[in-house]
C-alpha cells in the first residue's frame, strides 16, 4: 500500500530567511523538473483557489528559481511548480507571486 506524501521526496520544509517556513531541496534538482501541483481552481468550488501542501510553503522572490505552469482545462485549472534553473542541495525554492500583491496579509 502506498502512503500519501504531501511533498516530493527531494523537498523538505524548514525555517526560511525570506519568511516563516519555506521549501528546500534535499538534493540537486535539474532545470525544468515538474515538482507537482501547487494550486487547484475549479468551477465546482466557486472558482476558489485550493492550495496544496507543496504550494503552501513556497516563498516569493523577485529573482525566483522556479515558475508556475498552468493547465487550463474546461472546468478547472491546475498550477504546477517547475524548476527554472538548477537548484542546489539546501537551496530554498522560490517563485514570483502573481495571484495577489506581495505584502498583503492574505498572501499565504
């Protein structure tokens, strides 16, 4: 029986110098690796954005090492976290927030 794992095996959550907790690499990760879904938006949930555990700990950077890729389907949208360049072991993964203003108290 497979157990549910909220994060890919190459990532962990720990204290961030950017803000609170963040996602960190446990090993070197190559560019263009799809690390998994970070947000799910569906018409069945009144277009609410559901954040996955992976999406809950990614911090903002103006010079991010990851980006978001969207699959825009008929009734839903899935947003995935993709590495932009090589991520070194123990490096924090970051994206540029675009869904809301950085600094907004509702950003997390």
